C-alpha cells in the first residue's frame, strides 16, 4: 500500500459497455471483510489475469486459484479462462518448486532480480508481460481472499471501470499497533476517498493505462512503488470493501515500513506529504499544550474513521500517543537515505532513480 494521496480520479467512471445493476448484500463469517455493496454477476463475463507476487506458496495462492473460471464461464470460447500468475524473483525461490504440481490455470513466472527498481515493481512488470488477458487484477499474499473475491472485483470493473478495494493494516507488534490509527486515516481513508490504487486488490484493463502499457512497465522497472505508479497512470474508484492486512511483526520491520510509506508519498505526492507533516506537528502540539482537548479530538477523529470502515479494534484509543510520536518519526523517515523491504536495501534518490542491494 502506497499511502499516496492523488486527485487523479475526479469521480466514478462508468463505461457504457459494462454498466451493471447493483444489489445490497452483507458478506459475513470472516473478520477480513466488513459490510459491503456487492455487484450482481455480469451477463457476459470477461477473463481476468491475476498477478500475485510471492516467494512462497501461501494460503492466498490456494484461495485465488480456487476462484479461477474455465472456458465454460465465458461461453466456451477457445483459450478464454481466468489465470493466476504467481511471480517470484528466482528459480531458487521456494514457490518455484511448485512448478509441475500447480492448480489448473495457474503459472509460475520468474521475474529475475530487480535492477533499479523494487522487487515488487519488477515482479508486477514481468507479470504484465506474461499475462494472457486484457483485464488484470493485482493482489498480495498477506490477507485472506474470500471465495467471491475475484468475481466481485470483476463485476465492479463492469460497473465502474478500474476499481480498488481498501486495506486496513493490522499491527503484529507494539509499534505497528501504535501506527494503526494513522494508517486508517492516512492509508485506508486515502484509498477510499482520493482515487488511490491499492496494489493488494485492484483491477483494470491494459488500455486504461495513460501513456500505454509499455511506458507503464518501463516506469515500474525504474521505481519503487507499484501502486503509486499505477495511481499515476489509471483513474481508479474504490468500493466499500476492506481487507485486513497483517503488518509488522518486529519493531525494526514496522519502522522500515513507516519509512517506506513516507518516502513513497514524498516522491509521488510531495504537496500531500508537506501537508501531512504540518498537520502532524500541529496535532502533536495541540495534544501537548491543550491535552484534554487535543487527546479528545484525535481520539474522536480516529474513532470516526474506524467506524466509517467498520474496523472493530480498540487501537483507535492509541491515536493520541501515535500523534505525539509522529513528528520525530517523520523527521527520522525524511532524514533516512535508505530503507529495507523484502530482504533488499533501497536507496531511492528520486522517483526514477533507485539503487538496490541485497541485505
């Protein structure tokens, strides 16, 4: 998740070729989803290529593979099927051992080591090249995909064009839990309201990419943020479905994630980053110099954001301590010249100037 705030989507874009009716539904039985507005299945389905970067075969791979539709779902057309592309860096990655024993309509793609870009961006670019279908969905392996995940996204595209679901980051260590209110306000809310694509659950078609697919893949292979780059190229609308994403697990890992998120917004949306820094300082000052009013205000804002997205976690009560540590952490993140992500250290000098080294 990039946390990039973009004004690219001026509203919901509806394609006449794909208008579909909507029905109200409540998806229950899983802590990974909230009440949603579900779409009716389209009268004429479109095959989707799902790109899932990972170095290990996880539950998410099985979940998505079980949702892929065969030719019968597309009128029996020759070669028309959904597909899952599981993308890794090297033949030495554990997931590569699954070749020869894969579910139907699933392939392993070896992206190669990234040069001048992040491993995730490199994997997505390789997946775009290898994908057989016009309609593309990106996803990740760090959240649960319910049985209707792919069908719902596909129907969303028919209804409103490029569509993203909304992440909620659930901390696995004390620092990550302290960050949760900030991530709901600055991440979940940004994706839902500001036309930001979340690479964990987004669907689009190749011809939606401004400037063309070749230029998009070239940009991916010289930057860090895959979803930030997609946000710059596609006008995307969100749907009211949240996915709970595991975040952190160690204090160091959570700190590196914070640095990465702030660096992504710094390069993709510098004005938004400046605003966020000023707002963070102002809110911290309010909590310090008028503690009763300040703590009440930030806790109420966090509680309202949690309620908006149906997040039933008590971590909104940590909003005030999170606000107080935000200014020094932001200063630290802005002063950092490198960060670690997925076993690699990145020196990100400008949007398209990235140096990569193994940790």
